[in-house]
C-alpha cells in the first residue's frame, strides 16, 4: 500500500473513532439529562437538621422482626401465622432529640386499617436520628437501641385490666399488646385516652402484677430519601 493510501486509511479510521466517541457521549448526556437532579441527590449524605425518611424493621431480643415497612415480609409473616406489624416509614430529623416521650408511627391492622399508631420511645428516636448521620439514599444500617432497666415496668393487675389483659392468664415469655401514652396520668383516669401500641414481653409475674420489657435492641434502617436542610 502506497504512502498516500496509508494516510487516507489512517484518516478514515480516526473519523470512525471520532463518530463512535461522539455517539457515546451523546447517549451519556441523554441519560444524565433524563435523570434530572436525582443523580446529585443520590450523592447527598444525611446531615444534622436534614429530614430523613427511613424504611425499617424493628427486632425483639430473640431477633424476631416485630414491626416493618417491608410489605413483602409482612405478607409472608401473615401467611405463616406470625404477628408482625406493618408500618409506614419513619421520618426523623437528623441528630435532633424528640421532645415528647413517644413518637407515634402509623401502622396497619386488619381490623382498623391504618387507624392505629405504634409507639417509638423518645430515647429510641434520638438514637436513630443520630445513627443516620452520614448515610446516603438507599444505604442500609443496623442501629443498636437502648435496652436498659428503664425499658422494664411493673404493671399492676388494674393497669393490665385497662389493656384488657388478665394477670392470671399471663405466663413469663408472653408477648402482649399494651397501650402507652404521652400522658400516662390522664390515661389512668380516662379509658378513652388516645394511646399508641407497644408490644412487651412478660419477664416476671407475681401477685403485684407483671414486669414487662418494652425494649427492642435492634433496628435495621434504609434511607429512602433525604430532604436536605436549606
């Protein structure tokens, strides 16, 4: 092949490479533009003051899931005859304490639909809100929750009766649904006081009542969205 033909062949080769490169760049730009600003938000991390929406599963001391936002896991649990609770996502302000004793989360039950609320205690909320610092969208994390003696309480036969629980029918290890309130004093004198649901394990029983443990040692969270503080 002559020198002239070699130069023409080289030029044609580089033209093809340039055309392919431009085509690839065009496709990349189209993909990025179709994503809008979502690709930028996916790089954001949760900072103090941001509002973060979390999917979650809460576990008891035996590692059994108690409450979840995972609909598939909930349906599977129901099919097996288990008592898992289906919940809407948590919305927390990053690294900010919750003022009231109880943070209510809407939950689903067969009888009332989305009419009930589950009680997340303020200490648990605070631990979660600080635990998500630095997390990104779709990132998963296991957070250890407080489970000290403050999570156990002695409930008298009268208190149990207000929750429609009979002391004589209880056994150690039973899991019972309890109504808890931000205003326990008003709750004692008013059966209609609005309460939030909490599942507790009976750890001791006597004539004085039942000692119940409200603590859940672990929560798995996944960041669904981050609404950055402006």
